[in-house]
C-alpha cells in the first residue's frame, strides 16, 4: 500500500469534500438542488471505495481520507439541518461525537498498521443518515406520509445505530491494539 498517491478513487474522495460548501450555500434557498448535490457527494462515497478495491488502488492515504470526507459531509449536513431548525441539536451532537470518536480510533489503529474496516452496523448507520438527510430536506410527502416525519424517524434510527456501532467499534479497537 502506497502512502500518498493521487488516483481516481482519491480524486473522487476529494470531490466529496469540494462539494460540501456548495451543498451548504445552495440548500437553504434551494433544498432540491441541495439534495442533488448531496446525492452526488454520497455516490462518490460508494464509487471511490468500489474503484479502489476493484483496481487495487487502496492506499493508506485513501483509507484515512475516505472516512474523513464522509464525516465532513454528514457533519456539515447535520449542522445545516440544525441551523434550518429541522433537527434538534442533541441528535446532531450524539452523531457527531460518535463520528469523531470512531475516526480518532481508526487513525490510532492505522498508525499501528491495524486496519479496522467498517462493519455492517456502521454501513447501516451511514445509509440511514444519508436517507434521513434527504427526507428531512424534501418538501411535502406522499398521501398521509410526510417526508419530514420519515426523515425524523430515520435520523433517530441512525443515532441509535451510531451509538451501537460506535461502542462495537471501540471494543474491537481495544481488542486489536492490545
């Protein structure tokens, strides 16, 4: 594994970070355009990992940068949702604290040449967060189902998954580093 190498997966990861200011600036005035930007950024999350594995271009730099880019995107969206008064600050804080703890543990593990991959719980958490953010920003609903209510349920589910996967990740970290 090379330490720093600019390749397509890394460029996709950087593009996710570059899209964040556009998402933050555009979304309050045009939520649908903001959702589009968020979805593009979210797709780069899938593509960078897929392409890195498929082409054998996995690097330590990418292993560190990818989850950081993910955290930047989600944390930015959560702060925006709080600013737009769409979610309570406490739910954002719970999720953000988990993200910092896991990212910190991942960095420490990697410094010891230990790679702890994301588990299913973390992936379900990420999927719930992404869906929640989109539903919270969508106007309207379908019939009796309000998109905002769906988004709230999903953000609470993602918070529960965040806590459980964070605890699980922490336990796994301590087992691997000792």
